[in-house]
């Protein structure tokens, strides 16, 4: 006599995939909040973000481009907390409004670099052959130039201005994303589930964007955070040379470039924009290091 074996419900053994993913994200977030340097970087970025979002609301009655030639190079006072520049503009107002342009410039540049570099790096590592050779030789040519030199060449060809600076800085960051994603794609394409997908005839495009790119997101997020600081530095360098954002747009690099002509008369004109750039780059680097420690399983303790 046969006895029927009762059905075994395996759903009770493991939580749904969505719950597992949510648990992993919550654990990573808690670990990041325990990372002291990353928390310090997040605090600085929160201050900058609030200044960029709420500054125009708080100072909406003031025009940052307003010039008062009767109040040129004034020292800090109750009316002008950080003094005025060579055009009579309030330095604090310029820094607050400039945070919008500087942070937006860095973010858009990283979006361009990642948006172009990630697919190219994935295709280079997955397909190999002549596609890999072509992409890597172009990457080598771009890496032969320092970021600031490559950005200077692109701005010289496109012309100065906020839009062209974003394009130039974004293009200069593409090779870093290509190299990183290519190395991840070379490892992932040899995994059994990718080979099984290829054997089943899954289209290459679906394998790239369903398997290779998601597996490279963790290092890409870390690189994007670090590239934000580098993008701000490169944009500031362009502004210092007068090839970046043009006045009266109060971008930090432009303020630094304007102020260096008056360094012996009023050092505040380069001190305050320089400190803003310094703390922004430091904050992104601290957050990037924290994300690396959290997302890299080899560094977890």
C-alpha cells in the first residue's frame, strides 16, 4: 500500500527575495552609519545640499549678480559676513548660490561619465575580440592625458560655459568607468549562470544589463562618489584658468579664479571658495571610502 508523502512548503524556509534584498540594504546602511569618517562626509554634504536647496529661498530678496562698486573689497562685517568681492558682491551670497552650480556640475559630469563608461566597459569585457581592443585603445589614449589637460582641450574646442564644462569634465571621467566595469565583466562572464544564459540563447544585451551591469554596481557607486570630488576639482581648475563657468555665474571655481588677482589685498576672496572646494572634495572622498568598506565583502569584518 502506497502512502502519500505530504507536500513540503519551502516558502517557510526562506524569506522572499525582496525581503532578503531589503535586509541586505538595511544592514549596509547601518554599517555605513557606524563608519565615522563616512558619517562626517555625509554631514558636510548635507550642509552643502541644504545650502544649495534652501539658500535661494532664504536669500530670495537678494540678487547674487548685483554689483555695488561703492562696496568693493569690504572686510567681513555684520552687513557682509564674509565681506565683498572686487565687484561689490556679497561673498557669502556667492558661495551659497555657487553651491548649486558646483554640486550640479559634479553630479552631471559623473552621470555622463558613468552613462557612457559603464555600457562601454561591460561590452568590452563581455564580447572581447576586436570590440575590446578598440574600446581599450581609445581608453588608453584618453588616459594618456591627465583629467585637467583633457578637460582643457575639450573646453578649448567647445568654448567656455557651464554646459561645455559639464561635457568636458564628464568625458574626462569616462575611461575610469570603462576600466572598472570591464574588470568586473571579465569576472562575471565566467560565472556558471552567465554561461548557462548564453547556452540557452539569451540575447547578449539582456545578459549585459540583467547580469553584468548589476553585479558591477557596487564598485561603480564607490567610483562615482570619488569621481564627484575629482569632477569638482577639475571644474575648479578650469574656472581658475578662466575657461570654466563664466561670470556673473557664482561657481566656486570661478570665484577662486576671480579672487586670485586680489590675493594680497583681500585673501578672503580665495580662502572661502578654496575651503568650500576643499571640504566638498574631502566629504566625497570620505563617503567613497565608507561605501567601499561597506560594499566590498573582502573588507567586511
